[in-house]
């Protein structure tokens, strides 16, 4: 089933917010923020003049990113945040769909100004990138609705299970750490299942080729509410901040932070999160390079 074909469908997420996909295809109003514009470094050169080029997920990962009813336009909370940033800074917006594995090199190589791919702040990433936070990131374990798995809270709960994770993600790091704990205590480790698209993940869970999906809580809650074929059975042991990601030291991060803070003060930021059921992941203000998640 293509999410882009679900225009007009109303679903309820774990935050009990009603999501109207058809209404959410309409861009929200964004106010030009002169204070944020003033923080754009004078020597910064945008990839394309007058345009904010933003990398977003190429995958259908609602509510973070998905296709609209035309099966071309990208909508979701990350594209909406990108529009907030561009509009606040007086720029046009260009969205570039990318694979998760490609955003680091793309930023370093100068293919886009900002990456918004549900990127969590880590100490290792802070060595190469600058971050301005815009959401609190929670991870969740979800299973097939008919699964015998009732809850997942510890490493022992995943012993011997086949677990879908993304390569190079925080959830992979957590899973591998839990595997080390299981091995030390004589338990069977979990088997990581590396997939790169949501459709394959759904197929693996429903067919029994995988037992558990470990990924962003907002995605898991949305999917469970949308189809009823999965359910969330636990949250990850760590939380992190999701942030705009830019090349280290180019100074653009402070303009992005100011744009986010201005949108928070005007209520435009809260509108974005509310229409995607992410109110519980809001930040009170954006922080530049906060302490990263550790393991």
C-alpha cells in the first residue's frame, strides 16, 4: 500500500492527535524572521543562490517523510520543518530525497546545505557536523499485532529474536550493545536484520521473517495506528535530540537555531508537530550542539 494514495484518510496516533493527510499536503504559513536572516554568515554561500537545499529521507517513513497524493511531492514533519527554516530565512526551498547512508558525505561534499533525515545528535557526529535541535527522539520496539511478544524492556527480551534496524543508526548501536550483554550472560544474541525500505520491513514483520522492528517511536506509533497490523511493545533505553545537520564550522547552524526559536515563539513550530502527532517530542528552544547520546 502506498502512503501517497491515502489522502483524506484520518488516523489517530499514540498522542491521540487526528492526522488528516489531505489537509497536511497544504503548506503552513511561515513568517520571515529578520533576526534569523541576520545570523546567516556573510561569507556563507548556499548550494544554489537564494535557495535552501535540504536533504530529506527518500523512504516513506510517516509521519517523518512520505509521498503526497500525487506520488511526487514530499510531505511529513521533516519537510514541514524544512519549509519553516527556508521561509524564516527568506529563501526558497529545494528538497533532495536521499538514502540514510548518503547524508554524511552529501553534507561534507557540499551537495546540500542542511540534512533533515531524523538525525540524532551524537558525540561522534559532532566532530564533523553542527546541530540545531528541533525534536526529542524516542525509539520504539514494534511487532506484528498477533505476535506473542508482550513487551521489550531489556536485552534479555531480544535474545534470539530477529530485529530490523537501520545500518549506522543509534538503534543499531543499542542493539549491538545489548547483544554483547546477552553473550556475556550466556544468552543468545539477537540477529540484526538490515533493511533500507519501509515496504520490506512491513513484509518481513508480517511474514515472520523478522520478529521486531526497532526504529523511531513516531514512525512506529503512526504505523500501528494507520494499519492495526503492528503494535508498540516497548521504548528504547535512550533518548536523543533530533537536529538540523550542517557542515562543521560554516556558521549556518546559528541562523537555523534562530529560525527555529522564532518559529517556536510564533507557534508555527507547534503547528507542524501537532499536525503530525508529534507534540510529545517538542523542544522548548533549539540548542546548538548539545551533549550527544552516549552508549
